[in-house]
C-alpha cells in the first residue's frame, strides 16, 4: 500500500509562500504605493492560508492523530493555538503600521521571519511523525480523512490549491497531484490542464502532459 502523506505537498507550498512573502517585504520600497498594495495583498493571503491550513489539519487530521498518536496530537494542537495567536499579532501589525515607512516595515519583516522560523519547526514536527502512522489502521483512517477533506473543498478552492501547490512541487509530485484532477469529470479536468499550463509555463507543461498521456491507464 502506498503510504498516505497528508503533509508534504501543502507544506512545500506554504514554505514557498512564506519565503516569497519575506523576499517581497525585504526588498519593498514603502514609497511605491502600488508595490505596497501588492505586498499587503500577499501578506493577507499568506496569513489567511496559514490560518486555514491549521484549521483543516485540526478538523480532518486531528481525530486520526489523537486516536493513534495522542501525545503528539496534543502537542500539535497546542502549537496550532500558539501559531494562531502569532498570526493575529502579525495581521494587526501589517494592518496598522508595517507599511508606513522603512523602519516599521523592517520590524514587520523581522516579526514575519521569526514567525516563519517557528512555523517551519512546526511543519517539520508534523512530517517527522509520518513513519509512526505507517500501520494499516492509521493509513486507512488517514485515507478516509483525506477523502473527507477533498469532498469538503469547493471547485474554486480546489483550483486555488492547484495554483498554490503545483509550482512548489517536484516533477513526480506534480504528476501525482495532477492525476487526481485529470481523472475527475469535465470541466474539472480541462480547468486543471489550463491552470497547470498557466502556472508552470508551456514548456514544463508539455513535458508533464506527455508523461501523463504515456502513463494514463
Ligand atoms: Fe500544522
């Protein structure tokens, strides 16, 4: 049985988004109003995505973890609460003054960098426990949890995930992720193809498309 890994792909996307946001803020000119607006939107999206990611984990994976790894599950749930408090503080800082000038921006940048460090450690702790869930019972429970999560997502949310995750993934992971979308009925499969071409570029997409066709059942 293939091991169910609910973490790696979305965690790669979140790591990419955190570093992209820090890169934006680190080089932002606060006198450039349109650049500031783009940066503000990027921060808002990042904070929203980090919050909803923790919520999804608590709701869909939490019960599986509490069943099979209760101490680990309790630690992660506490980390989610603490990380959420950090998100609220960041949201406040970036809503209030962080874009008002270079010094305020540097303070916000440093706060997001420190938060990123804590978040990275949390993601690593989640992934380190994956081997402890390799037994057949937890694997079946994880499979059911992932199916329930998939069923809870609207078409727009699925397309958003595709755009967010594909660029962050290695070639084999992209293929694996896309196969699920392309096996879906139309118009989902066509929309997935067009999003993949859009975010990966024509050249990368044509390589992936050939492999998907070659390996189609
Ligand atoms: Fe988490």
